C-alpha cells in the first residue's frame, strides 16, 4: 500500500493510492477528478514549474561556483603577496643587520682616530709648552717620538 501525494499549482492535492487517483482540496474531502486533459494540463504545469525551479537553482549554483573560484583566486593572490612581502622583509632585515655591523665598525674606527687625534693634540701642546719655555732639545725629542708612533 504505497501512497504518493503531489501538490498541484492550483492548490489541489493529487494522491495516488493503490493505483487510483484522488484529488483533494486543503481538507481531506475528495473532489471529483476533472477531465483527464485538465488533469494532464495541471501536471504539465507542475512539471514546467519544477523545471524552472531546477533551472534557477542550477544558475544559482553556477554563480556560487564562479564566486567561489574568484575567492580561491583571491586567496592564492593574497598568499603570494604575503610570501613576497615576507621575503622582502627578510631581505630588509638582513640589510639592517649588515648596516648595523658597518656602523659599529665605523664608530670604532672613528673612536680610534679621535683617540689618536686627542693624543696628537696633547703632544703638540706639550711641545709648544716646551718650545715656549726654551727647552728646544726636549721639544725636538718629543716631536721625534710623536712622529714614530
């Protein structure tokens, strides 16, 4: 005892039970089955409506697939951008480390040269004081020592 029920577009319910067709309105009261051509027309209208619904859903699925592919492409583009920016950041960090080393080396060289210059200035002042005091031989000796350093 199988029973199949179909809701028709005009609000009627078509029921097939034990090989017989019954037509009902919203209630369970049977209504005389209309002429076969009317019933067939209603069924064809139902089939057409279902076909249109399927077509609309296929179109919607297609649009969702297109949107999904766009999202995938965008995600791949973002991944590539992140990879490129990360590589650029790493290269810049390497450059910063190298420049820090260079700055440290140059700072040390400058400090060494400043120290040498400060010592030279101190020696020159000492020599000037010796020359001013008349100690020429001692001043000459200091000059010779300073030039050998």
